[in-house]
C-alpha cells in the first residue's frame, strides 16, 4: 500500500467510530502518526486496538476530550504538536445527528446541543489547528460536512443548519489561509452506513429500520448505502500531497443522489 503519510501527523476528532475510525485505519495503513480524539474513552481504546490490528506499527496518541470545550481543544492540539512536533493534517470530524422533528417541533435545547458539537466544535478545531499550521507554513484540513449541508433534507433543523455552517466555515477559511500553504476542504457524505446512520434509521423505523434503510436508498442512483471506507479514501486523498490545488470546496460523496431530480 502507498505510504503517502510516512513521517506525517494527522489529528482526528470523533475518531472512535464511523467515518473517523475508518479514516484513521486508512491513514495508519499509509504510515500516518495519529492523534485520535473522542469523548468516549472506552470506545477510543477499542478504536486504538482496531487500528493497531490493521496497522501494527502505527504510532498513536489517544485523547479523551469534548470538542465543545474550547480549552480542551486547545489542549489536545498542543498535546499533538508536543508529541509529534508538527501537524500535517486535521480531520475535523466529530459530530452528532440529533433528533428528527419538523422545524416548528424541533426542541430548542436539542438545536443548541447539535450546534455546539457540529459547528462550534468544528470552529474551535479550525481556530487552534490553523494557528499551528500558519506558523509552520503548511497543512491540510478536512472538515466533515454532509449533503445535509448542501441541500435541505427535512426533519433535521439542527443537523442541517450546523452542516451548512461547516461548509461556510470551510469556504471562508480556505479563502483566508490558502496564501499560507494551508488547504481547507470539506467532504459531504450522503447515506453512509455508520452507527450514526443506523441510529437515524432506528428513529424512523424502529424494529423495521433495515427495511426502512432499503427504502431510503432505493432512490439513490447506486441503490445502496455508501461504505465508511469509501469516505476514508476521499479523506486520505484530500489530506495528501496528491490534492495540492484543491482548496475551499465541499465534495459530495453520495452515489449521485444530490444531483438526481
């Protein structure tokens, strides 16, 4: 396998499951040194073992922290640089879906909770990682958006608002920091079969969640859910030196569903 990330350090938030874990495994296989952050310490330890099974020589730093705490974000960015001396890539991935309700019925407290994680947490990560990358004169950042940040999806006011905000932050920061040798992009996954998507299907269908899932992807041009590994390949490409003129953009990865009338 290509070793595009040999002697390079990547920081990943929300690293214990789903797209964060799939990306960590892909990057570890390609030689990256990884700082992995998640709010759940036990799940993070399990993720570390899964990564070492896939890439036994991986150099890992595991940090339990919440991205909603700016001081904690500043601390884990500093800890990453203290351990590995530089920071080549950042996958700003931590996020939650929240409840599903029409906007008028969406609980205000839930809206704030989703915004705190998905948007404020992404902002804090950008803010403190960009400080490091500007000083060192290089770096690549991938923010985890969603097709829900490119178009309306219905019944997800908090999620959609937060992910639209992530796309806006990505474009704005990419314009600001390209001159310093830093690229900032977003990936916008559609229906990828992760624990979060399974949870969403269970909200919609209960015991029938798998049947509801098949109905959900029946309108997709590819007639299936995406795989976390497929998103991980895109993340790795954007973090690598193979994408050095891609900046300030959000790339959908949804089987073409966003463009189907």
